[in-house]
C-alpha cells in the first residue's frame, strides 16, 4: 500500500463486497429460518461465506450460485455436536473475523446463536487494513456493533491473519476472559493454529478448504466447508 500511497487500497472493493453480501442477506436468513436445524444451517453458511474473495464471485447472483452449489456439502456431524456443546457452555465468545462480505455471514451466525443461547460476542477485526480483511469501519457498516463488541486486534502493519503476541493488551485480556474462541478463514487458521495451545478454552476453526495443504491436513476435497473444534485439555 506504500507504493499506492493509500493505507486502505481495497476500500472500494471491500464496500462492494459488503453491499453485495447484504443484498443476499434476506435469502440467507430465510434458509436459516426455514431449516430443521437453524444452528447447523447458520454454521454451514458462515463457513461457505469464506468463499467471498477477490478471485471469485463478482455480484449477488454469483455469490448466491457459489453458495447454493456448496449447500449440499455436509459438515462433520461430530464437529457440529462439539460446536453446539461448546456454544451451550459459553457466556463469552471471542470471534476472530476474516474478510468483508464474509462478515455479513458472520452477522447471521451471531444472530442465530444469540437467539438460541444467552451469550456475549467480542468481534475482533484488523487495526490496519490487510487486503480485503474487515476493519472496524467495515464491521460497523453492516451493523455488527449491534450484535457484538467490535474491537481491533491492535496489530500494527497489514497482516492477513492473527498473531496473538502482536495483538493489543485488550485482545490478550479477552483471551483470558473468553469461554470460547472462533477463528474464521484461512489466514487466521494459518496463524492461530500455531498458537492454539495458548488458548485456555476451546477454539473453533471455520474455513473453506481452499488449497491442497488444507486438503491434506483435513483429509477433505477442495471447496468443502471445514469445521474443527480444538481444545488442549
């Protein structure tokens, strides 16, 4: 971004991704509300939301088609049960966000979970813009602040992931206070997976199987939704 002399060179693209996903939001919400298992559907959709990236879907129709094409991909039943158990036993969840557009799916997931369980969410976004990752401004633009306490990670410099030791004292304090952690997307998985032993309570990784290393790690075909609960008990 130094070469372009713009601290947030993708701001126009990020706004577009949020706008496009918000146009799809009523459809997503109806899928959840009409589902026999709203939590399962919201979880699947929040992971499939990870499909929104620069290379893929350009408008609402493209995104809807991309999501519809993957709706039949099942989530691991044991992991779903573990997630529900983890959510049921939690009062405070620290949620590490990923991309713009995708955060609209996060919003639906938070609404669904809060409708089922009494809990508080702390939604962690980037302090410094990194590609199309969400910042505080982006999260506020879709109304995330009405569902969660939105905080910046405190990392100085554009990093498309989360390295705990580089996070602010505020984030570190929340790590000590949260009952559950949710990590969205590949960038957060790549970095937080290396620190997962640090978390005092379970961490749930939610991402799309976008590359061959993930395929190998999770024993899964490309473009499948990955749900992985980890607890170093």
